[in-house]
């Protein structure tokens, strides 16, 4: 899952069944039946949304398509049509639309709410827009398992078409930096406009750092996993609820019941949407929402939840999140190029980011959400972090006050805590599945990334791209999968230009 506001999660794509409403039957006029097309203008993203409304057995049914995310047939529920008022839920993404039908029944004007509000106006269409077929996936022939020392040359060959006319072509201004290690042999290299020492935004991979900070502070006796987040906030921020309340463990495992984004998130600048959301805004939201844990709190990816955790931990330590990150992780591991803000010399190595259409993108300043996605780093530094994840008992720790607890904290942060769905589990923010083993990805307005490590096979890698996630495919994840397949000697997903037929 990605660190981005108001995205209908790609993990929920390809649901193809519409769900009937058990709510109020539709009125006779004006009719909501038909095909509708709208544009969701949300922070840092504009998405075309298609709505299909039908009547089945006297009741309204509908489904929603996010055309730019290849997410089709998301089923509606709780459809209410009374006079000119219409509302419905999209439960699979915890979204809600409410609005009114125009007198001529040609326009639906309303608000989309998915943890925060954004206008979403639909216009009636004569027919559905044709859906693009998924790009054809091709595979390169299997070769003998590739050693870490040889991966750079192998990938240069496998990326030849991408570098010439695909995702890394000169016209895109795209660059990718890769760090990988297997059986103790490490390599850092880059293609396109990137250099090995280029600095990138890593987006939601930051959440794993917040998870490790939590484990560090548990090992040091500063916090408990079952401690309510309320106790790490300033006195009087939020009332103690009746019954169970959200704990630190709930937040780091995405089982707090908090939404993806807070409903008071209304950025002034969509190009840098988090810059004006400060810690007092976060506290205002928490005070209004409360910290009672829902009885049915399952996995729900929440940027506000991990952002709140990072701020709470910083409060307990009496420092900013940036200083806490440095003292607990980056100083002990010697990660000198990993931080929230950059020095003047580092700014010169901060590779410019780009939108998915390859236009320049503004860097993101995460402010109150620093613990959810504010870290910037290099492939080399991230490889140090992943090597520590692979072999926590063997890492070469620098002389730092918090170094002694780090090996045990890493081990604790990797313990699987809860189910995510589809056979996946979650540790302290790290996801776990059969494809990548431990992994997390990230995306901001102009960057995308993925990190993974597999202790059984003794390899790890980081892929950093200075381009936002694509509408048609996530190139950095394909590249990560390709690296694994080359390590294992299997046929590898092709990295050439997408076949859009």
C-alpha cells in the first residue's frame, strides 16, 4: 500500500460484483440510473471516477471504477435515494459519497469522504467509458542464479529497452538507484538520471523506521506495547474512552480502526499537501475522533495512525521525531544520509521528483506526518538498514548511546503480529508475504520505492525511483520482483515498455 492521500487503494482493484442496497428504495424522479463520470480532485492526485447505477428487483445497485488506478467494480452499499438526494458507501475502501441529483438528472453534485473530504461531481454519460485491458505481462528467459556482484551488469542488459524507450528513457528524466546484498556481498548502483549517492523520498517505508523506534523504546523501558497512545499525548488532548482504547501496538500493526487520513486534512497546496498540517491539527483531529478502539478493528492502512504513533514516541522521548530517528536508528547504524530534512550539501544530491506523466513534482514536507512518510535516504544508507534487518546480531554498530538495544529491537520489530488478508501478515509496519518475505513500499508526489529482505534466502534490496506511481504499472515493484527472480534463477518479469493492447 502507498503513502498518499485520497487514493482508492490499488490493493482493492478488480472487484467485479455490484452489491445490492438493503436501504431505502429509490424514488421515481429524478432517476439516478445510468452511467456517470466524474473527477476527484484530491491532494496531490486527480482521478477519474466512473459510477454505474442500476435497479435490480426494485432496489438500487451501483459500482464504482477508479479508471486511473485500474480499480473496477468496487461494490456500493447503503444506497439511499430520496427525492433529489443520493448517497452510498464503498465499503471495501471505507469511502462514502453524498450529494444531489440536478433537476434535469444530468449531474450528481456531491462530496467524497475517505478519511477526508474532496468534491466529486458526476456527469451523466451515454455509455461506459471503455476500460483499458491490463498491460500484457512478458517474461525474460530464466538464467542461472545471479550473484550480487553480477546483478548490475545483468540488470543493465535487462533494462536496455526501458532505458531506451520505456520507464527510464531520457525523455522521462527518470532515474533509479538500487542497493542489494546477498550472502554478504553488497552492491549499490544506478541507471537513468540517478546516481548511486542520489537522495530520494522513501514515502511509507518510513513507517518501518517508526516501528523500529517503537521497538527500541520498548527495549529501553520507555514505553509498553499495550500502552494507550493517549498517554503519550499532551495532558488533556483527548478524553479517556469507555472500554478498550488504541494502543501503540494497534497503531504499528494498522489495527487501530483509525482511517487512512484525518477529516481535517485540507491542504492549501496540492503539490505539497502535508506541509500545512501541523501537530496541533493532528491533536485537534484526535480530540474529535477519540481513541476508543472499535470492537471489529481489522487491518486498515492508516497514515494518520502511524503519524500519530511517531509523534507520540517523540513526545515521550522529549525530542522531535527527526531527532528521535537519528538517536535511535541512523546514528547507531551510521546512516548519515537518512533524515527528515537535508543539509545544504545533501540538497545538491536530492534528485528531482516527477509525476507519473514525467512532469516535475514538488518535494513533500510531511510535518505532523513525519513518522508515516517523511524520511529521505540513499540506496547505500537503506542497504545498511536492510543488512541490519537481515542479520541483527551481526551488525557493526557505531558508538551510540542507543546502539546496545538495537539488535533486540530489530528482532522484536520483525515478529509477525496480525493478519492483513490474502495470506499476508504484518509485523511492526513490515508486511510479510510469500513473494517478497518482509517488505514495504512507498510513494509521494514525485517518488516511489520498495524495500524487502528475505532471511531464508539471505538477500535484501532497495529500489528508489524519482517518479510517482504509474496509472498502468508500478515500475519499481516490477524491478524488485525482477531482482528476486534473477537471484533465484527463475524467468523474470520483463522490464521493457508496456504493451497497452
